DNA sequence: CTGGACCGC
DNA sequence: GCGGTCCAG
C-alpha cells in the first residue's frame, strides 16, 4: 500500500481541523450568548440586569433572535420579555399553536414547565411576545413564541380582551411604519397552578416605545417620543374595559417591580419617558 | 391535528 | 364575515 501523498494528507486533515475549530467556537458561544445590548430585542436596556447564569435562577437571561427574557425558575414564568417589533416581523406564517417546554436554554436539572401544567387551570397560556408579532418566515420565528418560557398564566378575559386589543393596535401602528420597543411581564401574587410549579401574577404590564415613522435607532428617541404603558388586573372573572383604561406611567411599573427601564437612554430622556402618559397613537 | 368557542372590529 | 385569542378531544 503506497504512502498517502501530501495532497491526500491535506484533504483529510484540513477538514478535520476546520470541524474541530468550528466545534470549539460553537460550544464557547453557546455558553456565552451574545451580549445583551447586541440583541436587537434588548436595545433599551436589561431592566433587572439578568444574566445567563444558573447561580441566578430567578433572574436568568435567555436570548433568542425573536425576543429576550428574564426567566424565573421558581415562578415557572418570565419576569419580563423584551422585543422589537417592525413591519418586517409581520408575515403570513400560520400560527404554530404548539406550546413546548423550553429544552434548549434552561439547565437540565431545572423543572421544565409543560403545556399540560396549564391544562384545566382556568388560565390561558398567555404569550408575552405574541405569536402574531413573529409571523414572518422562517417558521422558527413563530414557533419560538410558543416556548413556555415566553408564557405566563393569564386570565382569559385579560388575555383575549384588553391585552389582545393592545397587541392588535400595536401591530396597526407598526403597519403605519412605526418601530416599537416592547417589554412585558407580570407582577404580584395570585396564587399558583400546577401544584405550585407556576406562579400566577396579579397583574400583567406592558411598556411600548413608539418610534418615529421609519426610525429604529434608539438615539432618535427624545423626551417627546410616545410611550404607552399599561398594567391590567389578572383576575378570573374580572370585568375588563378598553386597554386605555389601564394606562399607567412607567415610573409606576418601576416602583412595583423594582426594575429599571430605558437604562441605555440619557437620564433626562428616561425621566421624561417614565413620568408621562401619552395619548394613544392613531391606528 | 381537528373542530369549536369566544371576542372585537 | 375576519382575524386574533384560546380550549378540549
């Protein structure tokens, strides 16, 4: 058997080396996800300084191309979910409708909330980043919104009425050319479901920064940029009004949650955005 | 996966 | 009617 030529050696070793290096880069990156500020969904700041570190199980950063969130292991829900919404996020991908445990982003030994945990609870599997906000191809965008780390138990009348109407109006603003920076979550204690594995929040809240038409760069945000914030009761059998009924200041949500929003903006602009209640943009 | 329900526009 | 949110089987 003749010795392999130099060329044959290279044809074997080179791909092997490339594969090895790629594997090293891949594993290194999956342990250290993109820095939070580089993700388009978290440009305004990280409200609870969440980190992707199992030592902080109740403020555990999960970054996806579709949204970024802080997960609370002991609540089985996100603390908050943050995403950017633009016209190019809206498309024709059908609603996946398949709620799934998040098996890729949580430490193996943590409890992984299952779709069955919500069945018969009386609460909806309430999307924070909505399905319809991630309807542009590929399908993974929509499927990602059905991961249960993006879900919290939401009273049906909250989810399907006031909350849904605000989501729908938001998409209407986006179709008129506005880019939105959105962050949503729950606060308070309305008991638990699934034998205590999932905490039900007493309120759901949402903050929306409405960018000038055609702008997505946060340096274009001024003290006059509209901000819409709501905090909606999450009680079964609550009688709900229009979402405008529930408008609050961002300062109110900060004082209740202890989070700090808009930390990537100047303190002057923060002060303005947090203390005003803006009129509702035209839909 | 399908079919059925709700709601608001 | 439609499009959005779900549910149960």
